[in-house]
C-alpha cells in the first residue's frame, strides 16, 4: 500500500486467486477479457484462473498484479492498463496488446528492441557512405554488419508480418480502416525525404541521384512497384510492404490470417519452382517468405515461448550465415523467423537502461530507416566541407550513427507519431460513420 497515494488500496482488496463466484455476484458478463492461456474467446473475470480484479468506485488507484503464489507487483494506474507500442503498428488497443504479450508482458518491448537492431544494422551497412572522405587505412568496419547488415531489411519484413497479424486478429478489423492507417504510416516520411533530397539538389548542396525530374519524384513518392534505382533509394522495400498490406486487406476479411499465410506460401512456391516473369509488381518474390515468417511466429507464439531467447538467437545467426554463404534459399527467412522468436521471448525490464533506449529507438526505427540514407550523404559532405582529420573514420562513423538516432527520435515524437495518431483518428471517424449507415 502506498501511503502517498490517497487512492491506494491494499493488495488483497484488489486481486483474488481461484474461482470464487460467491464473492463476485456482479461479475458475469461485465468485464470481457482474454483468458490467461488457451482460448481466445471473450470471457468474464469469474471464469479466469489467475487474476481477479475487484470493482472499485475510486477513479485512480494502484495497479496490482499478483501471481498464483501471491507475489504482487504494484504500479501506479494509468489511462490504460495495457499500452505497448509496436512502432509502425502503433497498437494501443488493450485486447490486441494482451494478444501481443500473451504470457510474456515484455514481448512488445522485445519486438521494439528487434526493430532497433534491424534499423541500426541497415544504417551501419550503409555507413561506408559517410566515410568516403577518409583514408582507407583508418576504416575498420565490423565485418558481420558491414557485409550482411542488409539482412535487417528481411528482419523488418518478418516483424511487419507479425505486427499485421496482431492488427488483423482484432475482432474490429476493417480493411478500409487498416489501409487508411497504413497510408498515414508509410507515405508522410516518404514525401518528406523525397522533397528534402530535391531541396538539397536545388540549393545546391549535394546530389544523391542524377535524375531529378518531377515525374520520377512523384512516382517515387507513390511507392508503386518499379525497376531500377528509386528516386529515394531505400523506398524499394516499402513497395513490398504496400503489396503485402494490399494482400492482407483483400485476403484476411474472407479467409482469415492463415488464409493470408497460405497465399504467401503459394506465391513463394510458384516463385521457387517456376520463376514467373510478372513485371516488377512484386507478386512473385521470395520477400513474401519473410512476411510469412512473421505470421507464423505470431500464430504459434505461445508454443514458441518455450524455446526461450538463447536457442532461437543462436539458430538465427547460424541461418543468417548460411544465407550469406548462399547455401540455402530460405535460410534468410528462416533466420528472420528465429530472430523474431528470440526477441519475442525476451524477458527484460522495459524501464531499465539500455532497454528503454532500445525501445525508444524501436519506436523511431522507421525514421531511422528513412533518414539514414540522406544523412549519411550529408555526413560525407560535411567531412569534406569542414576538412576534418582524415584519420578519424571510425569516430566519425559512430558520431554520424548517433546523430541519425537523435534526428530520428525527434522525427518520431515531433512528426511521425502525431501523423500516425491523426491517421488512427481519421480511420475511426470515417469507418465508424460508414458502419453506422
């Protein structure tokens, strides 16, 4: 009990163990929640086996969680009891968060750490761009990331498959609302960085690409599938994301999440056995195997929790090595699957450093991915312009990566997050009104 809080109450008055219908005559049908394990159907607090919340008239108090052995954890109650952020998904619905966390409340935080690792791996892989000014003998890269950091892109795809599974598992899932949120998630930063790159060209400060026609810029902003170099180079991955989102919006309402998994598996199989030429619309591509890995990780998340973190982590590194050596076609997707399992099963304290920092960078992972490309070029330009010591390549590399993290975090809080929230609000207003008609 917290004496400093007037609304605090003793632990025993908030949670009860076991079934006690006689103590809870008012509970039937009053509080739909997800059971601690097993069925995903809605139930009430009388039929759950671990937590028994007691109704109270107080508006604010302490949130107390007790395990069967009566070991209790007390935290100040907030606006929502469950509020885990999954970066690009911005999932805040309490039911969805229980599905994400399952029996592991740190699962959402673990996924955010995974996002941060993926984004920073890609940024490190491209960091050679910032070092073109320096003497070659002063450059000492970390070989695994310098040579295979691009695997972070495939891991991003797997995380996306997992997060979209969470979103589509909501009873209130609507294809229209889903697509509106995805538009506000992807396109604002694409537009910002395409325009920023064009502004750097007309200043002139630097040229990242030679073709700055408006036709190319607008097509690059559209994220429509294409071939060759994109106007803003890293947006090629987002073209695959768009196709995946469209498939999810079309397939899930009719055939469910596992129907989507079946379609992805079929497309991958056709690609593997027949290698059809279908233009550049990203229908027949092995990238779908990464999305499929995320869906399967979500589908079997409770069973996979038994594997812990170490075993999947070691397995993912082994598979990534096989993928790098080119020994196995699906080693990359399989490695991303196991890496996702490893991060899902992390059991760390969300508030402790450096996990808290990693979670923040996970929130900003999309900004890191989008900003790192142009900021690395700007870093190289600054090294020339400032005439810095050409022997400090590695300090300059990590200083640049640190600056990217700071700028991206500012972008997340100042631009990306508000835009996402507006997209969520707009989707609720628009599609709630449509449903009511």
